[in-house]
């Protein structure tokens, strides 16, 4: 499939029961550092935080249900851990079409992401599961630097 979109790994989202415990585990065991604060994402019914290793070009996003009523509780009960893979793209609209042409099903319309302040859109990829697409532009977690910075 030919397309004019570049998909760069932005972050991998993990569903966790307790965000504080999980965050400390990733810091102590894997050498990650907290990149920003824990924030509430009402749209996901979750608390989220991003972690990054000092030389890495992507983040790990920890996602924890914000209440016992959160739709994410069902996934936790099924022992789901890997929640989604997120890609930053240069051409958001073209990338949406690329995913649709590749058989990915949109899960709603583009929205402004709480953690990044940029447009995001969710898809279900029949071969890979949940995919988050992140538009270019300014935002808290943007990879505009080289690894040497």
C-alpha cells in the first residue's frame, strides 16, 4: 500500500490497576523517568501518566481507571495489560485515510487529546488492536528533538 503518511511510534499504553504503584515499578525496574504529572483524562475515564527512558524516542503511557465505574475496569478484569500503540504522524488527514484503507475501523471522530493538546483519533486495527493517531503540532509530549539533545 502506497501512502504519503509517516507513522512514528509515539507511545505504548499499558493498562494498570494502580498508577502510583505501576509508575514506581517502571522507574525502579526499567529506569524510566516521569515526564509530566499524572493527569485525569475524563474521556478515557482514566488517570494517565507518561514515562520515558532518558535516551528513548518514545514514551510509555500508564493508564489507570479513575473509578470502579470506568469502562477500563472490564479490561483489567480480563487481565488486559497492553492497551494501545500510538503513532505520531505528519499528515493527520492522510493517515486517517491510510488506516481506513488498511481495514482499520474508526472509533469516533478526531478529538483534542488531554495529554498532548493535539488532535487524536482512535482506531481498531483487526490485526493489532487499539491504535491512537496523534496529529503534528505543539504539545507537551512532542518528539521534535534528536536523541543527542
